[in-house]
C-alpha cells in the first residue's frame, strides 16, 4: 500500500513517520496522534484503552470486544477461534489462511507449501519473501534503499521524512533530545507538561494524574465499570471482585450472562451438571430450571459459551484450541515427542508413559510450556544427550534438576545421590581456583583422603548424604583454601607457619576455628605443617533455654485439633513439642519406622531408638491419616513411590529439614531448639533418662545431662523400669 505525498509515493510506514507529533490529551505522551476526538488527539495506546471491554462470552476474560454475534461480546482471540476450521494439511483446527481445492489451509501449512528457493542476496536455500527479486526475509529488509540524510549527509536508512527531505535515525534522535525539566539530562523527550519536556524516566513520575484508578490510585484510569460507572485501570478492572449474580459471593467475574456477572464456581456448576434438556431433548449442561424444575441447556436459554471438547466430546472446562485440559495435554505431548527420531522415541518411551500418567493435565501443560518443556525438546531432538554427564554440563537450575528427577523416576537414568555429586563438583571447582601448584596438590590430598571418604561413609550408612553434612565438608575445604591463600599472601607457607600467624588469622573469623583445627591436625600428621602449633577447640555452652510450658502445651493442643493446618505440619509439630525430636530426624522417618500396638487397636508407634515409642491416641490418628494422604507438593512426581512420611519435592527423597523448620516457624515454633528443650525437660521428669534414651533415640550422655539438669538421681531407675514394664498403653 502506498500513499501520495507532495514529493513521491510512500509506503504506510514511511507515511506514518512523516506525521507531525502532538501531545496526547489523556496521557500527555509526545507522539503522532492515532485518532482525533473532540477533546483532543489520542495516541494509539489511549485509543485502545477507550474501546469498550467486557467479559468475553467464550473465554470469560475481560478484553476488547471484536465482534457481537447475536448481541454477545466476543474478544479477538475467541472470534478467530470461532471462525477457525480444520486444516486439510495438518488436521488441526486453525484460522484459515487460504482456501485450496482440497479445502481450508492454515498459515503454517500455507508457508510450508510455498516452494523454497535460493536467495539472490545471501545464497541460502529457504522461503522467499520478495519473490520478484528472489530475496529471503533478511535480505529483503536489507534491500530497503538508503538515502542521503538531509542533516549529516550520510547514506543511511530513513527514519522520518518531511518537506525538507529524509532524516536518519541518529540525526532524528539528536534533534529530538532536550534537557529534561526534572533531571536536567539531555535525553529523548517522551512527554511535555505545560510546554516543558520530560525524559522517559521522569515522565513516569510527573505525568498527569487527574484520572487515577479509584481502587489502587497509582495507575491511570482507563475503563469504566458498568455497575457503578467508576473508572479504573485495566488490572483493577479485570481483577475486580463483584457479587455473583447467582450465589452472591464477591468474586472475579468469569462470565457475564443475562442475569449479570457470574463467578467461576457457578459457571463450573453449569459445565459439570449434565441432564437432558426439556426443550431440545439433548444431553447438555443445565443452565437454569423453570418454576417446575425442568432443566434448560445454555443454547435454549439464549446463552452461548464453549463447554464441549472438539476431540473427545466431553463437556466441562475448555483449555485452548477447543480442547479440554486432558486432550490438550495429550496433544502437547504428541507434538513434543513428534520432533524426535525413532531411536530417541524408543529411548524415551518410559518417560512418555510417565508424563502421560500425570493426574493433573494443567500441571503437565504448564511444565511442557515452560523451561522444562524446552529441555525436553532438546532431549527428544537429540541436541542434548540423555546422560547424567550431559545434564551436569548445563547450568544447574531448578528445571535441570527437575528433568533429572523425572528421568530417574521413569527409569531412563539411574538414580544417584545428588548431594554427594554436588559436593564432588563444588570441591573440584574450589581446587581449580587455587593458583599455586603445591597448595592445590595438598588440598587435593586432603579432599581425597579425608573429606570425600567421610562423605561416602555417611552416604552408605544413611542411604544418602545429608545436606548439612555436605555443607560442613565444603566449609572444611573452603577454610583450608582460605588459610593457605592467606599464608601465601604474607609470604609464608604451611610448612613454616607460626602460632602468631594462626592466631591473627583466626582473630577475625573465630567461627572457622574447628575447621582449621581439623585441617592442621591432618597436615601435621602428614608432616606438611609444624607439630608445635595448636588451635584451641571452641568451648560452646549447651543452650538450655526452653519454650514456655503453657505456650508449648497450648500449641500442641491446637495442632492436634485444628483441621485448618496442614497435616504434615501438625504431625511434625507434635513430635517436636511433645517428644523433643529434631527436625532432621523427623524428616527422615519412613513407613518402616511406624509400628502398630499389639494390645491397643488404633495406637501407633515410631521406632526412634531401640524401643518403639507409642504415641498418644490423637497423634496416632493424625499419623494414620498422614500415611494415607501423604503426597508431594509437586504434582508431577506424586505418582512416584516415596517411602518417607514427609515426601519432598524430588522423587524418592524426604522433605528438607530447613523447609520443615520454616513451616513450623509459621505455626509459632520460632526456635525448634527451645521447643525441644521444653519437651525433653518435661519428659525426663517422668521417665528415667536411660528409658528415655531408648525411646527417643538420643544418646545416653545427652539423656543423663537432662536428667541432672532436671534434678533427678540414679535411684529412680529401678522404679521407672518397673513402672514401664507394668504400662503397656501409649506414652
């Protein structure tokens, strides 16, 4: 399309660039007016904002109305979907790009059907954009003829044109710069207020605010609500909660029906209630019932909205493309795996079965459309190898870790201890940071013969390396690295370090004393450090602060009876408040640690030590519910078996102790240590310390220290043992 001007014929883009700029009377922006009204010129953004917006009849979203078939407002997306037809090329329901003798064709198939050619500009073989000159899209853009700029004289692409001639982008930006009235910087002018120019940064602060949103008071008011006529910004207008015309509950309007705005709950009630309509005799949703109780479907009531899946014919919610969530998830999964080769599809067949078995299609669609779906596409297309080493070479984000967990859960990749592997990678990275070869070899020996064997022993004993232990090992190596770097900086070496040098380094970082002590002890045994130096072990007093007994018992009672609290938090909190258990020990509890009382039906116990600890009846009931209802917070791994009572976000792993401690803190257990101390002090007063150690799984020395702190004596052991033998009920 070209337009006539005084000098020559111009395309629409160049013509728009020649239009003089004015100030929009609504927002004050300095731009070419899009439309003129009696009140003044409007920019394109304000013109779009003043167009009427209503909840769409099909999708329910508050958008600009594109069409009103039979008086029902429809947005642009839904209107294109209504006019879509099944493409004869791909078989999908898409907007029609063109029609062939075989039938309608979508834009994708139309582009694919165009014969490719060789670009005369770059020589590449592909789609041709400018057919008259056989140019691809990139070369067609470059072929736009540059012209001499009227100001600088350089032959460059034209940014704007007027009676004086063409102007390049650089000169246009220079000409339209001015000193901002607020900050004084010479920048492009975005808006003017009282004739004074403002840069883009300051304009957001000083722009006219006469029509602010009545709800938030921060953004300009653009839309007027139909019920009260008050003007609001777009976010507040779309998310405004108004009383539902059916149930009266204040909520966001999902649909606007003849009786008024309707909430999502009432719309779902219509979607999922299916009977035979008394008017058309079709099995459809019940939109309303007459005074005799006879059902009427939406079509017979004069209301049209999408509720039937075009693939399976089921009635309910429609996700996109006219498909229900299950069919859309299945289609998205087929599209993703269709990009791979036969060998890749056979290798990842277990992964596809695992993904297809997810209980929530919404979660699966969200995962496939996000970063996880991009990684899966690389994996299926062969760009990324399906090995642990290939995943290790990627930037370790949450998406990569989640994909690794999915592959391990599906049986595609062998499972491994991620904390142990992470320790190995991070320690190697720390060694690579050491410049001096002698120090690097010394730290490598320390890592190989001391730190890593300890990590492997703990992983073999407990089944996995605890995160706290992994952090402790890493800090040991960091301390050794920092101390050797310090000695190198002062012109010394580890073999010649002195006591004053050690004391001076520890004076500024006392918390590293124990780490350095272990390193110097090993180095002295290896004759890499002098034997006459010493690091005093830190003596830290045991924290005996306790939680108030009244607060502890009231919170325990609340956790036992308040059903509004998550079941995981209730059980974990009771174990801390009543039995003084550590959060890390609670997180590692498995199904095999649960016992049923042989004489008391319904009473459960936990094997924390050598003897089972029988729980109170109420806590036993909560534990039984947890065993039945336990599941991970991540929907994508709920189908993976997990032996732990508190499943985590990764397949086959427990909930993190730090995460569990944060959840308990929201309930009022601000310091788990004080709650444990209060529980242990109360228990040691009624049970002998030796019996308590066997029941709770704590060491004899720790139980004895609590016994002494409570003022007990050893003479009560026999009486406690006889009393325990006579008692068979719960503790």
